[in-house]
């Protein structure tokens, strides 16, 4: 019986519920430390006269962003009572399936490894390979490993993408709230700062999160139409949708919405034109895409992987989405119409 491929072994190694749970448990500390480190770095590099205000604003924006991202992911539990559930569901073992395998397997090493999994121990890569090969040999079923290390439960690509869209929205809203609080603590005219935060929040959400999920959903729709179940094929199809809708068109669509629907809400002089061609003029004058915006699309690759069944990515998503939340909170703008008060952010 030929040995299973290293790619298959890696997939099952990362599927281990105990491994995903360990990453999930460590993420609050990792995310908090990363936010604190960036806040300190950004404050240190600001002009001396602005350091105090910068520290307050960074602390407020990052605290709200991190807290909202973790709440969206993990839910809220007070005194052992679940107030609301998080949007990321962890994979879990099915004891009855494991017992069925134990009843059929005679190899002592395989039985020991299965017991380790049953007791929430993380197997080494080499152990996963051995177990997959031996279960395939003894049970003559390449899918037997799924009874020991189960595939993650999936509610369907569209339900998963809807959850991820909400998960991405929460840190953006949290970042905006943190930015407003930071401005008030610094005794600045916080109301004047709100428009740029809303604009950047809409840009981040549409460009870096929602539209990419729409593209991934279209890719999943095509795969469903042709009944393609291969995890790799579905990943490629959804990633192609992300590139087409999110990466290529995302910034244009986000700036179109910002210019024609959001700006007029805050600036009455910028009335929405009825001329369709004029609606597309100077879209990038206030916020044009840059290298960091492109790099932020790594969260879309992670999201597609998550929807495709790579559930170990789930605990990492709050960190990726928090970058968009932070940029919304500081009201980042990089175009010629950037207001002077926004630069001080």
C-alpha cells in the first residue's frame, strides 16, 4: 500500500482539534501583545509634541479593535453563562467514531496514537503519517483517518462567508468606536474626525473583507453547480473569485460607494451626481490603494482556506481583520482631499 502524500498528512496534522484549540487559547495573548507592540512602536515614531496624544489614541483604537475582534470570534461568557456565541466554531472529536476504529485496529502503536488523540494530545507530523498509512492498510479505507481526526464541520460556504463578513465588520466598528473615544479623551473636536473614520471603515470593509467574500461565494457557487467536492479545487475557485471581485475591483467599488453615498452624508457640498459617468470621476482622489492594502488581502486567502475546510485558520482571523479595524479607527486617508485634522491621527 503506497504511503499517503505529505500534503494529505499536513492537512490532517493541522485538522487535529487539540492543535486548533491550542492556537485558539493562545490567540488573545498573541493578539493583545501584537497590538500593544505596534501601538508602542507607532507612538515612539511620532513627533515628540504628539506622543502623548498618539499614545492615548493608539491605546483606545487598539483596545476597542482587539476586544471587538475577540468577542466576535469567541462570544461572551460571564460567570459560566454564555451570553452570546462566537462566530468561529472549533472542530471537535466524535467519541463513537474513535471507538469504532479502536475496535478494528490491532496495531499497538496505532492504538496508542488513537488514545492520544482521544485524550486531546497533539500528534507529531510523523505520527499522523504513520496512523494514516496503517489505518489505510488495516481497514482498507483511505477515509478511516477521518474517524480519528475528523474533518471540520462546515455549514456550507455561504453560511460560512456570511459569518466571516460579520466577523470582519465587528472589528471595523470597534476600531471606529475606539477612535471616537480616543479623540474625546484627547479633548479634540471628535465630531470632525468621524467622517474620515466612517469613510475608511467602509473602504476597509468593502475592499478588504465583504467584496472578497462575495467573490469567494461566486467561486463556491460555480463549484456547487458542477458538484466539485475537492478541497483543493474549491480553494482555487474561491480564491479566483477573491482576486476577480475583491483584489481587482474592490478598491474601485469601495471608493464609488464612498464618493457617491457616504461623502454626501457628511459634506452637503458634495451632492451625489445624477450623471452616471460623473459618478466614476476622481474615485481615487481621497483614498487610493497602496501596498499595505494589497497585503491585507492575505486575510482573504485565509478566509477562503477556512471556508474550504482548514479550520485551524479560524483562530488567526481576528488578528488579520484587526488591521482593518485599526485603520478605520484612525480615519486613514491618503489622497489630496485628506483633511488636516485627520493627519494628526
